[in-house]
């Protein structure tokens, strides 16, 4: 499979990640957040089993690696709880831009603190731009506490903080394939949600085509397909090239929200989103520059 094909598949994967915000908003009309977590990762796990079979990847792993996958699954369950609740109370377009642009910035800060890394002037500038993007998206200059601390914003902020923790914990795994790790993490997430979180399992077979279309988009296209393509592209193209496609996620989330949910692209959201992407670009450039100097 050539690089051009991978570029096309990666573009589709990033578009899929952006679309998940819209599907989550629509699915919130049918089920609670906990039920959505279970069904999302139930279908995702089935999809991952098909991927593992096609690639002939064995499932055997050590207890230590499975423990890391389990801990990651606990964090993933929390993230998805905030993800679904955020879309139920807030706008999918706002969450899709706010969370996806802040995730890399917060991750960068967490990793730097854990590694006791001193920031360069360029890194401080990138972090400042990232902070400015959040201020603009939240419209903090209005000092409207009801708007700033609305349930949707709070859940989106919690999601933006939780994902970097998941990124750091999951990076500790030493499994032979990231796809195997994803399979166990997704399977554990579904089981954790079913066993430890109390909710009534609704008969989803009574729902209409809109529900099924969106739950399969969220699970199979937005998670199984996108995750598999992303990790495969990291190996094929390198992490720096693969991560550059991430900039497509907030844009696709905004477009899908406007088309299917009729949400408006406000000026503060667009400007803040662009600044967030600029911040991520600056920090990525600073990382490459730091590594080249070592």
C-alpha cells in the first residue's frame, strides 16, 4: 500500500474522528452516557476482532501489559462519560474544536512536568497561544459565570484534561502492536462500564435507523477504522507525519455540526479554534527542534 493511499485513509480517519461529535450528540437523544459507552465499545470490540483476524494478529499478552490496558480502559471510560455528557448539554461543534485543540496542549504540559523539562521561549509562546485560544472559545472576557461554567463547558473541559492522562498512561504499554492494545483497552472499557456502572441495558433493537446509523458510525468508522488506520500510519509514515493529519479533526467536527445539527460557526469558536491549531503546530515544531538539538 503506497503513501498516497495512506494519506487518503488518514484523511478519512480524521474526518471520522470529527464526525463522532455529531453522532454522540444525536445518540444522546436515545440513551444515557453510560449506556452509550457500553454499546460504543461493545461494537468497537467486535470490529477490532475482525481487524485482528484479517491481520492475523495473536491476542496473547503478559499480565503486566493487560494491567496497563485495564487502567487505560478505566480512564477511557471517564473520558467517554465526559464526552457524551458534554455533547448532551453542549454543542457538538464547540466540543469538537475545544477538546481536540486543547488535548495536545495539555498533554504537552503534563509530559513536560512529569519529565521535569524546562520550557524554551518558543514553547512558552506556544502554550500562551493555546491558553489564549481557550480564553477566546470560552469568551472569558464576558465574565458570565453561567455561560463559562455551563454543564456542557465543564464536561468538555474535563474531557480535555482526561484525554492527556489516558495518552500518558497508554504510552507505557510494550505490546507488539498498538492495535492489540487498542482491542484490549476497548474490550475492558465495555466490561468496566457494564459491571461497575449501574444502568439499565435498553433494548436497542427497538430503535430506528438513525440510531443504528450513528452508533455504527461512532463505533466502527469513528473508532475501529480510524484507530486502526492511525496506528498503522504511525508505523508506515512516522508519528510526526501521522500526527499532522490531526489538524483535520476540529474542522470536520465543525462542518458536520453545521450540516447535520444546524449549529452556527461563531466568530469566537473559529478564531479560538485556529489559534488552538497554531499552538499545536508551534509545540510540535518545538518538539522536533528539541529532538534535533539532542
